[in-house]
C-alpha cells in the first residue's frame, strides 16, 4: 500500500474488530481530536478522559459510521465533542463572573480572552480547504453561533445570552447554518 491508510478504511477495519486498526486510527487522529476536548474542558486530565472515552465508543460503534454522511474526521470530532460535553456537564458548575450594574441588577458576564477567537482557532486548525470555504459562506452572526456551539460547547440558552439574541433566533441560526454547511460540503 502506498502512503497511510485512510481514516475511513481504518474505521471499517475497527468495525470488524481489528485492534491494530484502532491503534492506527488513534495515532492518525488523536493529535487533532485532543485539542477539541481540551478547548471544551480546559483541563488536560479531563480532555484525556474524553479522548479515551471517544476511542472506546469508536471500538464499540465503528459499524455505525456512514462515510456518505460525514468525513471520518468530522465523525470522530463529533464523538469527542459529545464526550467532552458529557464530562463537562457531569462536573460541578463553576461560579460565573457576576457584576451588579448601576441599577442594582446582577448580570453574568464573559471575560474576554486575549487569545484567538473560536472561529480563528477552528479555521487555523482546519486542514480541509472545502470546510474553510463553506464556513466562510455563512453570515457572520450565525457562523459565530455555530462555532461557539460546536467548538466551545455552548448551549442554545448560553448562546442567546452571550450574543444578546432571542433563543428562537439562535436555534434557527444553528439549524440553518448546519444545513448550509451540509449543502456546501456535499457540492
């Protein structure tokens, strides 16, 4: 065989119970999946747990992967994202930063980061030119909502509060953005 085996082929071998294929799949993809978990959990040990849980799920459910619906990396990224969110939800909630404004009302606020935005980080890590192109085709506000939802793991309610938009608007943005992204990627 010339060159490394595709992720799709490795997943197919894992579905048949090939342990060597699982190891090869891990070696080929973990370096791209771990940062997703780390970004969502902000703790190395928890991100490592999410990555391990992801590959346990791959071992048990590789037969469910459908190449026509998503790339192998997108499927794996979704798995690690979901595992990280599950772990994050199981953790005790942290105290949000709250301020009291001049009218005596208490509001929860986000603290700005000096680092790159989630969109910048995603596009920087994104090796797929087609995906970068398709994400760029989504309008700015819906694109931000989509990236915050999938990259930072924010819920619809969190997005509505952060973006100062009605909940229904945020849900519609996410749904339409995903549909547009799917159509663009299929083209």
